[in-house]
C-alpha cells in the first residue's frame, strides 16, 4: 500500500506539472488583453504597451512560466548584482503587504529611482522611513556608450533605467491614470515561484494569489462540506430503499425523482428555488451578499439555497448509482445463499448488501468531491456566492493567469487526493483488494 501511495503522489505531481503547462498555453492563446482590462476600453496602444511591460507580460511565455514556477528573484539578482530580500510590511493589525529590496554590502535594504534624470538610492531606515542619496556613480556603460542601471524599484520589480531615455509609466492614483516620466524601459516582476510557496500576484486583484484564494477556498469548502453532508447520506439511503424495492412503486418514484434532479441544469434549479423560497414564500435570501468576512457563519440562511441547489444534482447521481449497485448485489449468488440460510433481513442488508454495493457509489462520490469545490461555478454565479468556482470564472474572463494556475493546482490535488482516499476505502471495505 505504501508503494502504491507513493506512485499515486508521483502521478499527482506529474499531472500538476503537465496541466500547469497546458493552462499557461491556453491562457496565452485565448482572446483578451490584460492591459486593456486594467486600463479600460479607451486605453491607447502606448498605454497598453507600457502596462504589458510593467506586468512582464511582454516577456516570452516560457520565461514567464519558469518565473511563475521557480521564481524570478534569482533572474533579477544576475542583472542587479545584489542579493534580494522580500520583507512583509504591516499596517495596523490586519493590513499587510510585501516589499522587495536589494541588500548592499553593509546589510542595508535599498531600492532605486530616477528623479530629474538623476539616479537616486533609497535606503530603508530602522523606523521604516527612506533616506534618499545621489547614486549617479552607479551608472554603467554599455557597448553603445549608453549609461544604464538595473535596480529594484518601489513596485516589487527589477527595473532597467537608461540615462536620457526615460520611458513613460502609467500609474493609477486617486486622480486617475497618470503618466510618469523618467520611468524604466524594462521590468522583471519579482516573485519566489510556486515551488517556494509564492503563486504570484493576481493581475485582477493586485494581491498575492494565495491571499485571494484562501478566503474563496474556505467559502467553497464550507459550501461543499454542507452539500456533501446533506446529499450523500440522503442519496445512499434513498438508493438503498429503491434497490431493495426493485420494480415497486417506491422504487419507481425514487428513480424518476432522482432522474429529474440529475437532469435539471444547476441554474434552472437555483432560479426555481429562488422564486419559491425567496420571492414567493420570502423565507430565505435569494443572494449570498457578504457584508463581512464570516457572513455565512453568522447568518446560516445565506447557505440554505446554494447548498440545496448543489445537493439536488448530486443526490440524483448517487441515488441512481446506489440503486443499480444494490440491485446487482441483491441478485448475486451469495445473497441468495444468505437468504436460503435464514439470515435476518437486516443482517443480509448491512453485512452483505450494503458493503458490496457501496463500491461503485464511492467512486462517484469521490469524483464529485472535486466538482463540489471547483465546479460549482454555475451555483456560485446564480447566488453571487464568493467561492473558488466563481473566482476561476472571473480570473478566466480577465486572463488572470496566475490565479487560474493556482486554482488548477488545487483542483488537481483534490482530484488525485480524493481518488487516493477512495482506493484506501476500497481496501477497507473489501479485504480482497490489494495494491502493489
């Protein structure tokens, strides 16, 4: 079993690597423009080019993938010539953000900027303030006689300044988008890479992807856990009842009802439930509006309709699978032998039928756990639920590749992990199963 688990874990990491490459390629060729999404529909080509350059999106896709996976700080260190260090700045008790600095020979944290054509070194002080000093002696000369300098700017990027050839950088401030002169001509956005726990900065939310996903994943986890806790036991019981009453009215009623719920689209089921419980009966809210971080825990009514919508489809699938397995087991030779021996009905059901009939439903249940976490895009969109599925949809529409990649890695780990759990459960239910 241990060797089997190790092989499955190796398969999981290999699958994650292949999917990450495919996702990067799909996002690259998909229509859409991140720079235009950020700047707005009336952005000029020059503004788009500037934003693409600042975000590092004009770098080759292979380099961007390597940077996302292994980090870009080691690449920047080669051109900057100083070791780099990331620090976390806290404002109050909640707000935190990260900053990249170079470390000089004296151990000072330094960044650079160009003001009025002069290269300025910014040295971080112990109290968090910055001391600005002239650093014109650090200009370097290339083969064409141009004076240039690679350094770390104040926006977490390695930046290339060329004396007398300042670029135009578009920044968003309170007054709107402004054009800043004396800006770098090239950038390398800094990050540690997924291998070191840094999934990058979300292009849409301008925050670390890990922070963006954490709350959404928790919300989806709450929704999925409640939906599973409600739907799976109920579906197994109904499937068992239908299978034990094959051909009777109860079996036909449960089978037809499960077929209807399984065949009904999620959005149609959600809208119908909203009309009944929110508009007509006015018993439950029709949308999950989060006024605070833990709104669902303080107001459980927000979860009732999303959980019910997600559960109905799952109940239909599991009921039909359980019923078919129970019918097959009931017609097996060993069950007929147990009946002829005079064993009680309850003993036959719980010791012979249920254990063997659960093999197929377990596969369906474990496959749908992954769907419950990331596949609830329609359910979350109908109710405005801020979960992982809704996040993936918005990230795809925005071409937020780093968020899409991180979400994909979570879903792959869930898919492989749940199947591994299913295999372990198989071995526990049926001792004849052995994995080598």
